[in-house]
C-alpha cells in the first residue's frame, strides 16, 4: 500500500466514529418517534412490519411471553385435530422450551408439525426469540405419521 492509499485509509478510519455517532443519533430519533406513535395507538404493533421496527428499538407494547402464548394458542386447534398439544416449559433469556403433548409427543411427524405450525406461528409473533428447544420432537421418519 503506497503513501496516498495509506493516507486515504487513515482518513477513512478517522471519519468512522463521526459516522457511527450520526447513525446512532438518527436511530435514537427514530426510536423516539416510534415510541410516540405507539403511545398514541398501541394497535399499530399488529402490523408485522411495524412490529419488527418496534422490536429493533425495544418498543413492542406486547411482552414476549404474551406474544408466545398467542402464537401457541393459534396453532392449538390444528394440533388438537391430530390429538396433540404443546406446553410451555419455560422462557429464559429469549430461549423458549416447549413440550409436545398427546399424539405429538414422540411422533415421527412431530418435526413437520413444529416446522409448519409452531415454528411459523412463533416466527411471526415473536421474531425476537433467540432460541427454541422442544421436548418430545423426533426427526421426521419416512412413512410414519401421527395423522398430519
């Protein structure tokens, strides 16, 4: 790297803190604006794109636990049709622990049930979950199914 290239690199690096400070100030402004919007109309969080923005700024008006419960309640009728259910074992540091119950516990199709029902519902309602651990889920085995 020659002299002019090295000088350009040094100037670029010295400008970085100012750029980071500017981005931080803009993010703070967006967060404050979003907070004021949510204060006026909390139902705005029902829109998934708005909810994603609110999550980035830690402003979602519905607690994670409540969003998880709602997502699981939305898939329970599907699971009940096949003799199954899901139980929350715990939520700690953003990691949700579940247990599949009834016909879904230990069922060879439990991985499919999780992928198509539970995981999708959780991704939509609680994209801020950092992990999911499931007791009673088995890998999908060709030809074996609990009726799903």
